[in-house]
């Protein structure tokens, strides 16, 4: 579902790329704080490559991403999000995870506790 949504929003110049930059920078910062360096490198290199692409993708766009590029970015963002959800429960950064998941800073609400 996430993968194809990047393909759908690729029709507007810069929308898919800027969404990927936002997601990958946010998750890259979280992985850095959580001491997951392999995922930090993946997230930040994805953000850097997409920022380089965005230079040529804003109006007037000289290149476009296409199906292959948008599906690759969607798949990579999906991997980052799955790793975030998988490791959020064991993380030492409980406050960051709670504020990231709920949008608030409520320290007593744990969305992963069942």
C-alpha cells in the first residue's frame, strides 16, 4: 500500500521526492538516537540522493522519477517504517517513540503496550 502510494503522488513535481526526504530525515534522526547506524546510513543516504534529484524535479522539471524510481523509494521507505515499528518496542528512547507515534509528548501513553 505504501509502495504504490509513492507511485500515485509522483505525478506532481516534487511531491513524491519531498515526502521521501521528510520521512527519511525523520526516521534517520530517530535511528541515530536509537543507535541503529545501519538504518541511519540507509535513511540519510536515501534523503541525500532524493535531495539531489529534487533539484531537477521542481517546476520546470527537467527529469521525472517514473514508475521504477517511485516504487524503489516507496519500498525503501516501507523498509524504514517496518524497522522503526519493529525496534520501537525495544528502544531506549521511549519518550521519542511516544511523541513520534502520538504527536504529543505524553509520557504515560504507550501505543505499543497491549
